[in-house]
């Protein structure tokens, strides 16, 4: 867990959404939100990433592609490169931020996501469109054997995630509005919605993330835990989870 924060927080040192998934020699990064690059660089050589997979085009999920690009471009001669998969227009936004066409292309190899599965090293990544922005994705990552990992990204309808979840999977899911309710039009999840989802899908473990400031984390965990026999925890940056183990 490189970052687990929402778009804003009063917690000094907190960082935006970013989750490093490793299987054997494969390393895939799910999102790269604000402030998460330093923890990435302390955890793995960033140029060794097989891919960065971005869920949607809100900056708290991708803006640290900027320091990643700088690192790849200026730390090495010649520049190194990393594969970046995301919704349409992702790298164009980085170029526009700097008013510099080709800014991203110096070190990032962009690929546009759809709902077709992608093979990245030892991992299969299955994207699925979810309700949030015009083009937002959740993902299921699976390796050679065992349970998978389902990451919600930001999601406004819990049922959108159900087709991705196999019994026993680890579910990494946003709980932005804690015990709820979610304000009208916010298109995020709260603990009661996640509780209904886990009753129907039976994941083997539930990891809550992306909790907005001002909400009680223990109360959110309790609501979800009452709906399942699986372990339920709120993740923190620096946590390490072995998928398929409790």
C-alpha cells in the first residue's frame, strides 16, 4: 500500500491512491496519486515496473506520473521507459499540464484501456467499467494460481464490482464516505453499500481504502465486518498484504 488517501486530507504525510502488486518477477502499480512516488521509490526501483495501470482521470489517482516521468527521463542516460495503461486521454492531460506536447512520451508508453483482459508479466488484468467519471475502471488481477485481487478504483455503484469478484478474492475497495450516506451525485461508496456487496460475492478478505477525512474508520470497518466472516481492515500506506492469505 503506497498510498490510500482520498483527494484531500489533513493527515501530514498521507498520500493518494497507489497500490503495488507483485507476483514473482512481475510488478504492476495500480494508480499513482499525489505524494505516492517517494514511497514507490523506496519500495522498488521505479524503472523496474512492468506497468502502471490507472483507474480514471482524477488527479488523485494519476498525478504522480509526473515525478515518475521526470525520474525515468533524467535519472538515466538514455531515459528509461515504463508502460502506462489508462483511460483515453491520460497522457494528453500530463502534456497539457505542462503545456508541452510530447512531455509524457519522453519516458511513458501509453496504452488505452478497454474491457479486454491484458497480460502483464505473470499477471492477468481484467478491467471493467464502473460508475464514476465518464470512463472509470475497476480491475481484477490474477496470477498463475490462487485467489485474485479486485481493486475498485473510485466507484459509485457497488454492484458494478460484483462480476469481477470470485469467492475467496481479496477486495480492495474505496469507502470514501465511511458509514454514509453518500451525498447525492458524489458517485462514491460507503460502508453499507460495501456490506451488501460482500454478502452477495463472498470475498476472502476486504481491504477498505480512500476514506475521506472526518469519517470514523472503526465504524466503517465494523459495518462491513458485520456482513462477512472474512477479515476486514482499513489499509494504511506502508501496509503489505499477501493476497490469498489472511
